[in-house]
């Protein structure tokens, strides 16, 4: 198994987790008050999973001497 296979599997698992959390939020009984700790916890979990998926799908910037910061351009020599 390659690292790409593991990354695809991780993304699929995170998408499945987000779907389960979303289903639980949809089925949550109403009314929902602003101080409902369990509901707010589920929203936090959904946001965490969404951010993790975003991190998997966004290339990381790696600083080099020629490009020390994102958007700095490439220094020609």
C-alpha cells in the first residue's frame, strides 16, 4: 500500500465521520438553545473534521532559501 492510498483512505474516513456527525446534528431534538453543550460539541467536531479534510487537500508550503515565505515569488540568481 502506498502513502497515497493511506491519504485517500484517511480522507474517505474523515468524510464518513463528517457525514455521521451531520446526521446526528440533523436528528438532534429541537428546540436548540444557544447553551446546548452537546449540540455545540457536535458542531465543534464537525468543524475539526472539516479542517482536517482541508489540510489533507491543501498542499503545504515548504520554505526554501529561494522562496522564504508564501507568495514571496521565486528569487532568481
